């Protein structure tokens, strides 16, 4: 396929884009086979969405309650009991902790497919590197800043800053194509998982780190 496209005017560019698209489809197929179709993944995803909705509802309820209590305090001079606010905060903390735990487990469940996908990407990158080494595969519409130019012009002979290397074009295609493909197929990670910060190496909880010994 790459040799057939290379005979066209923009053959090298089309070859890199086509191979990147095919690789993205293959990677998502592997992820679906190993992860997305499993009951564990679907259960964790449903748990994250359920905890996220519950936490949003609790935050909205707390905000409304705080607004109404402030208005009541201004009118009658009374305030909401501290016990009720403390109980609500503890419930929110428990739901938020459960959300983070589920998000962390979701990240761990992707490790197996992540290793296979990384191996596929490594092989494809080696193939493309052997096909387009030392060749400009595209022309950029402008000269990039020096920091970007180090990657966009990497391995390309000559001094034309608009010459684009295979590495840079493949990098852009891999990010854009696979991200949009995940959204199209419904495989994109839940937004609540990213918002919860429950990755493999989560940030420490400021409530705990600020607690005096």
C-alpha cells in the first residue's frame, strides 16, 4: 500500500497517514478484544459514572443548601447546624474516594492491552522509519518554532525548516486519529475518571497531606 501511494503527488504523506489510520484501527481492535468487551471494564466504567453523578448531585445539593442557609441567616440571624454540614462533607469524601479507587482500577485494567498496543506501535514505527528514513514526507505551511523544528525536521537533509519528517507527521496522525476514533466508537475513557485523578500514580490528597501530625 505504501509503495502504491508513494507514486502519487503527495504519496509519502498519504502513506504515513494511511498507515497511521490502519494502526489506530488495529490498536482499538486489540483494546476491544482485551479490555473494552470484558465485564470487569464495563462494571468499572458504570461504577465511575454512577459515583460521578452521585457526587455532582451532592455538590449541587450542598451548594443550594448553603445558599438557602445564608439567606435564612441574614433574615433571622440563625445558621445551619454544623453537624449537618460535617455529615454531608464526610459522605462526599466517601463517594469521592470510591470514585478515585474505581478510576485507579480502570487504569490498571488497561495495562495488558497497553503493553500489546505499545509493541504494535513500536513495530509500525520501525517499519515507517525504514521506509522514509532521510526523506521529507510533507511540507509545512510555515516554519515552526525552533523547539518544534527539532522534531519536525529530524533526520531530514537540507536546511528548509518547512520540510516535515516522518516522525513528526506520524506523531500528529497517531494522536489525532486514535483520539477521534475512540470518541467515535465510544471507547474514550470517562471524563469522571480523569477528573477524579485516579490514575496509576494519583496525586496525594491535600486534605490528608495538610493534616497536622
